[in-house]
């Protein structure tokens, strides 16, 4: 397990383009694989999670070709063209890979096993298997809850092996929603999703670019049956969850000013931007390329921070950024409270517990540490310590930022290699922002 020593940083200055959005990149590869014709995608994430999706699709008979620059061509096989894999499909650390593939593989005429690393095998999969079983999918889970996920193939003679109909989502999860919509391409009748559908909406926004007709509003998502996907050319915007680290770093270090260009400004992903503004940071963002997945730039200049309250209704738009909010809270005057974030208990690690343990090691006192969130009274100085990544890329990168403002010598990040799961160039980009100031 790699160890990284981090020293306090001077102000960060400069402009960056962050890696392609991870959520969108997964969907590009999967939609392209299921389409007829050859799709071309530009700016895909190079993180290990997206590579896991590509490797699984390759074992299902899909081929990929690297074109010039950052372009990737996917040779689509259509909805009926996937091949039976010779071995279990290893999804690595990627919950998106495993859960979205569950929706597709539930309708294939062959058996499949989906597995992953120790972290992924500890995350619940019933939230996807249960609604898919209602459509006719057949699953067996380890201990009736976890991966490996064993999927029983359906009859090869049935062109529409799943039933369709209405599904009421019990959890606000883009992965669950997307798995059901992907299964909807194999249903006898239309599929309609209701309930907790207010989560990231990349699937709904992207499918029309692949020739799909669907209706989506705040009350329901309706996908008519018997549709095909057609090849598309798609530019992947920068990942706002990656941009968040540089915005938060600039908000923590006096004198900093950063600009992130070409980043996704999808409203379901910009919750942290709103929180930073509320906390007093000088932050502005604007759309430079209006499209289904809008691109734009975000600029932030350091200013003193004040505490705020994050309500449960805000969590879906910033669920990956809650660890960063905990770090911000230590440097904001007054009280910061987060509630309704119990979803973080079942991410790559228990992110609420990981942040509490790590910040406690740095001398931070939590006013409250609840099952669904926390309360922190600021400001509190951070003392250099050993920060455990828990094999979680977001906890690891948050630990780097904590070290940039720590007192008392070198701060150590244990398990720095997990950063590559989503942002292989993270440390080099940090060096760029430090070098230009």
C-alpha cells in the first residue's frame, strides 16, 4: 500500500481541465456497445473504474479502437449481439459497472457472474436485483445481498424476455435507475419509473443522442418498448466531482484562485458549487457549450468561509462531495451540519466513518456524529497525522487536501494508489496549480 507525504501548500493558482466525467464515460461505453454502428467518444475518463467497464464489455464480445488524440471508437454489437463470457466479469472497484451491467445481463440468453474487489463485494446489490426480479430477471447474490452476483440467462427464443411495466424506486440512485432503463430495452412493454427518481440524470439526457425516445420529468421516466440504440459521436465533459477537489482546495488556502474549464454543469451535479457560494467562497460558473450535457467553466477565489446546513434534499446533487464538505466545515466559522447522507455508509467505504476517524486523528472534534451526517463547529486547526484512504479514491484525495492545510510537519496519506480509480493525474494537476502561483 503506497504512502504519500504531504506538506502545507502556498496559494494555488491557475486553470485546469479535469478528466472526463466518470459517470458519463461509463454510459458512453455501455450505450455504444449496445448500439448498431460505430460510436466515437472524445475525452473519456482514464480512471480504473471506466477501464473496468471496458474490460467487462470486451469479455462480452465488444471491441474498442483508440483513434487519434483522446478519441475512442466503440464497435457496437446491438442489443442481441453480446457473447457469453468465458469467466466471471471482474468489475474491480466500480459499482456503476456492476449495477448497470446487471440491467443488461438480466435479459441475455446466457448465464453470467459479476464480481469485483473486496470493497465492491461488500456493497449492497439488492437495490438493483429486487426491481429487476420484478421484471423477470433471475439473480442469486452472495449472502442474499452482495456480489458475486449470479445471473441466470433467459430463453434464447424470446426476443423480449422481461415484462416491463411500472417500477417504484425506493432509493434515489442513478445506478438503480439506469439499470432499470437498460433492462427496458429488453421488455415486452414500456417501462415507467416513479418514486425516488431525483438523482443524476445522465442516462435520461444521453439516450436521445443514441436515437432513443423517452419522457422524463420530476414525476416519472417513461421508456417505450421495442427501441434500438444507434451509434453516436459524443464529447465527454469534465468531471465536476474531480473539479470539486480544486475548488475546495482554493476555498481552503488563502490567496488561491483557480478556474476549471470544460466541466459538466449538469444541474444534478453542481450542488457543491451552490454550497461553496453559500459558505462565502467567491465562485462563479457559466455555460460555454449549451447541449444536453452542458459544458462550462467554474472559477473560485479564496474568501473566508461560514458554516451552513446541508439538507437531505440537497444530497443527491453532491453525494460524492460530502467528505469535502466535512473538511470545509473545519475551516468555516460557525456551525456546519449535514443530514440525510446515510447513502455514504455504503460507498467504496463508509465515507462518513472514514472522515470522522481521519479528522479526529488530525485533532478535529465533531459536535455530532450521526448515522446520516454530522455537525462540526469551526474553525478548528488540523494537525498532520496519518490519513487512511480505506481504498477509497475520494477519501484519499480529500486526505491530500487536508495535508495542504495541516500544521506540524508532513501529513501522511496511507493508500495513495487508490487515487487512480478516478483521477490518475491528480497529483500532477496539484503540482501545476502550485507551480503557477
